[in-house]
């Protein structure tokens, strides 16, 4: 589904990603871990198409197609979804109206008619229930005054609504208490299928207790320096990142 | 001939033409003298520092249209708020159109300034209110000198007016260039409530200059909600002079939506003559090209325990120019005043300009006054957030602009106006958002 070859990216002339190679197949869950400042969020933003980042070298293939030149919305229309570490507040636009617009714009791009209002409501109701989101919450302004947990739950709600092929969860566990973490993880697990893939970006192992990865990668200094299975996450939890750094620097 | 000279020489003919015994005659004469002395404002006047009238005064305007032209409702329907029932006072090239209007004398008077100025039964009201709150500056004086036609609205006490009143001015292009000077008088007595919508619309590319004066009197506990929809074409300019005299416990709000026209200047003045008065001024300005919109506001807090709220949002593209000059005066007696003023702007282009200048003159010591001006660009992180959810750039931008102006829209009490404004914004941005905020 996603293939990244020798990806180099920079922001304002500062080189951040220095040769990433990664392959994610349909049905898989990949975890990307690593110390602060290693480039995890940059990788997520580059895949999603943030314009401030410049791809200097390498390529990002989605279903075999190079998406480097595509705008963020075009990537979204092809099924890429990024759950933000810090979701942006948009006062004056309700959660419902925002998601309706997102869905119908995506459908328009795919040559489909707007979703029927009744079907939309049904879907909103169903997905809100999955994430234990209150009806009142949906009419509030997007992310405005939301608690950290509410913001993240709202991100996963949008993911559930948009049903992406490739979901990237950037530090979705940060700011979540244990109940919210369970709800969010449960939501993600319900959405998982053999046709889609998930990349979980996290600093800690605790989210991976709930969303179990098939592969774990360690990102350090702009490169994937170690890959393994879920056991690697446990090892990192226990021993921290210093041993990785030492290994790389040795 | 210079426009000023032309106007001065037209005045005699104008006065001879109409009832010379009218008490208003003296007022007009006096006003003409004022205009002769003051003339049109120039950039040397502090209040006109950022707005020059030179570009609009250069045309050879007809002051009295020679021919009349009729319009069919179907052709101008789109300029009306037509999905709800309203009273309508409609003018075509400055002349009343009974065909398009719907006036009333049932309990309330919604009719014409010309008849109010002439008929004895309105004499007392004219004597008590006409030209009593309008400031005697050159432009207002000019309007007073030529005041003859416009809307006359009198709401006796304890009346909840059953439907909004629309005041519409069309210009047809019958004249090569046309100057209009509508004069409105609105008197709302104790405990009454009225909603008014005003719009000026030119139907051709011939230049039009409108210099309008509206006097509003809100007596004890009256509620007046006024909506100004300014979305005229590129050759139409508007100088709107609105003066509001409020008595105790009255509530007046003016929403000004400025989306079009060549040059628009709003002189909006509130005078609070009583306690526990609320004055609200809100505006959304979205312009581009070389359009120019200037909001010049004044709130005069004269007595204690009153409030004023100003919230103006502006979005400026291309080479457009915005001006906000908001003056708040709090007199020594006006203790416990709450005065808020905000002016937030987004510049979409490097060549767009906004001049924003709050002026607070506070002589009382126990007051709460705040003001804030911001100028910024569209939030890039919000743009990326929306785009990453599949909302294309243009639509995302539109959505952010809606969000930005939403505070102003939320206080609009007529849903059809809110929908209309939403649609105009969407049209302006070339998007279809698919829902109303």
C-alpha cells in the first residue's frame, strides 16, 4: 500500500528526514517509535502532504503511485488520513458540518454524489456511538475548548467517518487518560481490516498494548535504525532509547 | 463644472420646485450654507485621512434624473430578501416606485419621506425629529439641503412590528452618471421593536454616487435592529451617514455587510441619551480588486450604566483597502460604562491594505473599556488540517473565512439574512459549502 524509498525531507533548509525506507502492506499495523526530535511527526506530515516540508530526495508511493506532487487534499481523497498530535481549533465550524464537508468533498473528488443526508446522519450516529461521543459534542465548534482527550477522540471519530486506506496516528495517546485511551484504541481496532493499514506514531509503548502492531520501527536522527516485531516495543519501554542511540553512534 | 458648484447652483432650482412654505425650507437653506462653507471632505481632514473622494467626485453626476424607468419585480427580485414577508420601500433612480413597494399606515407608518415632509399630519414629528441628530458636516448638510425622498418610518409605542422593513434603492443607468441623496427618518417610540434592512443596488456600469443620511430615534426601551447590505457593483459608491439617538434602556444594533462597491464609507454615530442603553455595531467586510471600505464609528457615552459593543471583521484581497476608525467617547457623568471594540482583519494579498485606528476618549474613572485590533493572514496550520481531511484549498479558505466572520453572523436575528450573507460570501469565494453556519 505505502512504500517509502530513501526519503529525505527538510523544513526551512533544516534537514530532518535523512533516508527513510518503509513498506506498509494492506492489513498491517506499523508502529514508529523514537526519542523526541527524531523526525516522527515530520514523517507523518510529509506523508500527509504538508507544504512547508520539502522532499529533497526519494519517493513516497501509494498503491504504486508517486504522491509527492499531490496536494494534501488529493492525498486525502486517495485514502490517506493523519490524526494530528495537536488538532487545530476552528471556531465557528461545528464538528458535524466539518465532517460533512470533508466527506462530500472527498466524494466529489471521487466522482460521487453528495452523501444522502439521512445516510450521513445514520453514519454520524453509528460512529459517534463507537467512540462514545455525545450528540451535543457534535454541534460544538471543531476542537474549540475541547479537552486533550476530546480532541483525540474527535480525530478518531473523523477517521471512522472518512474510512481511510492508510491511517497515520501521530501521538494519539498523548493527553489521554486510561479510559479515553481504551475508547480510542477500541475505535481504531474496530476500523481495522485486511484492506487498510495503520501507522501508529508514539513515544510510549502503552498505546501498543491496545493497538497491537505487526511491526515496530525505531526512528532516530531522521532514519529508521531498527525494525522488529512488537517485542521491540517492550524492550524500548524497559530500556529506553539510550541503547539504540549508542548502537547507532558506535 | 465642479460637482460642488453644480450642486450649489442646482439647489435654487430644487427649492423653487417644491413647497417653499415648508418649515424644512429654513433647515435646507441653512444646510446649503454649511455645505458651501465646508464642501466635500479631503484627506486633510483627520477623519478622511485614509479615504479620498477624488476618484468618485470627478464624474459629471445628474442631480435630478430626467426620465423615469420602471423595473419589473422579477428582474430585481434577487436583491430583495424575498423568502419572507416584509414591508418594502423601493426607489428607482431616487424616485419612489409604488409598484415594487409595500407600505402601510396601519398602526405604524412605513411610507415616504416626501409625504412626511409635506403632509400636515406628520408636521409635529418632523418638527421634533427631522435633522435633530444628524451632524452638520459638509456631506450630511448636502444631503439635508436636498432632502426630499427616502423612507419615513414611525412606530408608535408598544408596537412589535410584525415583519421587517426593507428599504431598497435601485439605479437603472438611465443617466450617464447619477448622484442620489436619500434621506431616511426612523422614529421608534417607547417599547416598540422594529427590524430594518437597507440596500443600494446599481443595475448598470454607469457611475452612481449615493450620499445617504439616516436618522434613527430609539425612545425608551425601544429595540431597533438595522441591517445594511452593501454589495453593489464596481461603479457604485456609497457614503452612508447614520445617526442614532437612543433614550434610556433602548437597544440598537447595526450590522453592516460590505462586500462590494467601488468606495463605501460608513459614518455610523450613536448618541446615548439615557441610562442602561445598549448600542451594538457589527460588520463584515470582504472585498478585493481595488475596492475601498471605510468604517468610521462613534459611540458617545453620555450617561451612566450603558454599554456599547463593536465587532468588525475584515478580509481584504488584491489591492483593496480597508479603514476602521472607531471612536468611543465616555463623558465624565457616564460612570459604569462598558465599551468594547474589536477590529480583526485578514489580509489575503501583499498589496491589500488595512488602516485601523481605535480612539478612546474617556473622562469617567469607573468604566470598563477595551479595544483590540488584529491584522493577520489565514492560519496555515488550520489550512493544512482541513486539507488533510480532504477539503480542497479554496473550500478550506472559505470555511476559515466563515469561521472568522461567524461572531458577527451569530447576532443576526433574521435567519434569511444570515442565509443570504452566507450565500454571498460563498459566491464571492466561488465555493459551495453546502451548509449554513
